[in-house]
C-alpha cells in the first residue's frame, strides 16, 4: 500500500495527499526546516498558521545535541518540540558534503566529529534508521553519500554505488510502526548515472524516494535534466522528494517534473539577512528605497507581517537589530513558500500549472525595483554578520 494518494495530474505534475502517522500532508508540499527541532524564531502554532503541514528536522544535529536519549525520554520529537504534525528527519548524509572537513566516510558508515564538544558520532546506515525511529520521525531518510558540484565522474559513480549498498542495508531494517522509509537516489550530473541510480533505488520498494545531490550549485537547466532523468525511473505511486530547494522558479519547475515534496532553509535564513521572498523576487530591507515605504511587503499576503506592518517599519526593526524583524520576516517567508505550494496544487487541479509558471516568470522578469541585487548601502549590524548567509547559497539548503 502506498502512502500517497494522487488526486489530480497536470502533465507530469501531480497533487494529492500523503498519509503519515501524524496526519496528512497536502502535496506538493514545502517543509520548513527545523534543523535543531525548531523553525528558527517561530513556535509550532505559528508554523502551522503559515500553512505548513510537515516539518523537517535533522537527525544528525539532534543526535549530537541534545541527544537521542533525552528526546526519546521526552516521548519523541513531536512532544519534545510541541509539534503534533508530521515530521521528516534527514539522516545526516548531506552533512557528509557540507561538513566534509569533520566527516569521514568508509564502506560501513560515516564518522562525524561533533562541532559542539569534539566527540565522535559514528553512524551506519542501520543506525541512521534506528536513530530516526527513536526520535519518532514519521518519514525516515536513508543515509546517503552525496557529492559536491564539480566532483569527477569516478567520484560520483563510487558515491552512487555506496549509496545503493547503504540503501539495501537500510531497507533491511525498515522500522515499520507506520513510519515511512524513503530511499535517496544520486547519480551526480550525468543522465545515465541518474537513471541507473534511480532504478537501483526504485527496485528496493521504499515508501518514497528522494532525488538527492542536486541544487548544489549547478545551473537550473542541469537540475531540470537530472531531475527528469531520475523521476522517469521512479514508481509513479510513491512520493518524490527533492532535497533542498528554495526559489519560486526552481520550486515550480520541479513541481512541473512531478516532485511532491521540498525543503529549504532559505525562508528563515533569508529572514535573518533582512530579505523577504515575494512574487516579484527577493526584497532586501537593506535597501534605502524602503526607508519611507509604508506599503506592506506584499499586497494581499495573509501573514502577520503584511497584515499589520509596513516595509518602513520592518526595515527599521532590521536596521535596529530587533529580534522581531527576524520573526516577522520568517513568518512572511514561510507563508510565501507555503502559499506558492497551495497555488501550485490549485493550478494542477485546474490544469493550468504551465500558466502559473509563466505568470510567475513574467513577474520576476518585470519586477519594479531592479531585480535581486542586494545593494550594500547598509552594513548589516555586527551581530548579523556572524553566521548569517548574505545570499543564501543553494549549498547548505538541506539544513
Ligand atoms: Zn507577508
């Protein structure tokens, strides 16, 4: 039995519902990232009110801190963090790329050195599944081995083969209990390797499959070609998850290729750098142009920031280093991406996803204030320079 019910299709795109032990997820769905069991600066009720059905947490980070034992004693992640909806946990595979200076990989698994206390964490594919089950995750991700953009094809092939061997081991220890276990296909940036990897993972009969190793710096056309090559090999009745993707254009493009689930740190990371996501592209409150601008961030947006506050006020909060700026921008950005998914779902039902995409692209091309360029007339407050990504790279988007 499959957890996904497809209710309507538009070309390769589809919309439906995904059933989990903690409720339903409307697809296509965007999962706000709560790496450390919190969507930064938002409480769970606020995240729900933004329109999110499901969150992503990172098992690797949570295993290091506060530790699986504590979360298990607290009754699992849902009760520990006060979120009663579905949770997908990432296994830590991505950290093999993003933290490669402190991670080593061998055939049996991966060893991480904790950035918090220097202790070593050893994770095998079997342990990755077991850790996520103990966290009470609804959707457990296999441990995989992604490769960085620019890796040579021999390295890509070796990592893909290892990912397949790890996937076989993961499938042997499916946790059951109503939990879903997702495989991850890799294959780098060559269509043939993508096809081979997707076939190998599809053959293992996972509850869903993620397309991994993309959105790491490659051009959009490459991302589309690699995703299409992967998706064509995946079982049509299983959910498909594109790991780590953030802009409206990219999200809609991947919805069009038949992807059902997304995640990205961009909404909250952008918020901390003073940027709002809008249908016209990124709006940076660093720009002097917004100092006297009494309009809301986005006319018609139903988020608390747009309902009550002006661009001028939000810019003032940001310039003054006020925490409320981060919270309000996070509420807005998470609402924006959730609303984009809702619009995509409605468009698929109406058979007009192509029109939605064309309209979105036209707005981005014709944006009134000159594009995504961030002008640097305003130096960010010192506290925000540390650890804040000025322009959210796609690398790291898996949280
Ligand atoms: Zn808003």
